[in-house]
C-alpha cells in the first residue's frame, strides 16, 4: 500500500518532518509544502535524516519555495519540485494520504 506523507511545518520549529521520517516506509512519498520546504535545503540539521530515508521519494511544492525565496539549486539531490496539479495527482495515485501537522 503506497502512502503520500505531507508535511507543512518547518523542521526547525516543530518535529513533524522528523516524526514522519520515523514512520515512512520504502515506496512511499513525502511532500514538503508551506514552511516544511526549509527541510529540503542542503546542509541543514535535517538533511542527513532525509538523505538516509531509503527508497522514499521526496517532493517540494514549487510555489512555496518561490514564496520563501528558496532557489531550487539549494535543494538536496533527488528532490523533485512539483506544482499544485502534481500534488492532486499524487494524492489520487496513492492509496493513503497521511498529513503530519
């Protein structure tokens, strides 16, 4: 069963992303949006934990990156930038959506 995990809180203010990473399984996807996009930046405290998540696909919401002035070249390798249409498609394609708030 595939799961799309969504995280919207900054990993530097709340532990939502860290909790998500503790439960995410291989074959799942994680979408970072709103302030959670800060967790996708290279060289941060959470970057090593995200990189260690085996066989998990990571996505960030492009409009949220832009709204926060974060350029795509600052993102961890392998993270895909998506738009709202892709988010809806991912939600429909997965068996479950788990929101980490």
